C-alpha cells in the first residue's frame, strides 16, 4: 500500500474538494454541533431535508446523501460512539465507522474522501486512541482496495493533527 494515498491535514472539512466528506453525525442525522453542525451549515438546508428521509443512523453505521453547497459531491454520515471509559465496545464501534464509510464510498465509486476525527469532540473519545483506530482501519482498507485514490484526515486542532501524524508514523 502506498502511503501517498493517506494525507493528514489541519483544516476545515467543509472546504475539502473531494468526492465525499464524512460527517461525524448524531443518530437523528438532523445536524448538531461540531463537525456535524459545520457540515449542515455549509451544505445548506437541503441536506437536512434529505437526512429527514433516512430514518436516522445507528452507532457505527453509515448513510450517504448529496453534498449540496459543499465542494464535495457526497456526504457520508456516520455515528461515532460516545466515550464511556472504553468498556462499552467503543473501539469496535469507532472502527466500524471507518469501515462502513469506506465500504459505502466504494459502492458509490468515490475516489477521494475526507474524514474528521470522529468521536473526539463532544463524544469524548481520547484522540490518541481514536487516531490509531482510524489510521489502522484506513490502512487495512487501502491494502485491499486499489480504487480509492486518496483518504484525507482533516484535523480541526493542531493537537489532533499531531496525534494523527504520530499514529500514521507508528503504524506504517
């Protein structure tokens, strides 16, 4: 697997010119705070209208919508786990967010995708742990898939960026 297919940046996920951005959504898919709110605001009210017809989304699962006013074509909504100390399958559920989002992307012939740091904001998942799970799932997926051209991890803060860079260097 070529490492040039993974990129880690510090920035704004709503500005990424990719085929799909991943939304760290809540179960209702009706928008919220953090990344979810930013994506809904940037995409415009049509995103909420489409999300209302999806029937919500369970933790670890993923659903896809149009991206409307975002520079991307698609939004893949995934619901990360709320951190409860690590004994409630949080690691497995977070891994499923990445696996299911990438699998859905492949089904839609998406070649470039941008992920936020899922569950690390208000859901409280420790960034160091989340970054290792994210990078491992992405590497495993890319090792078995030649169609995905670029996976970008978009970190909001410099601290998150440093954790994701460290995880990438340790896992490759």
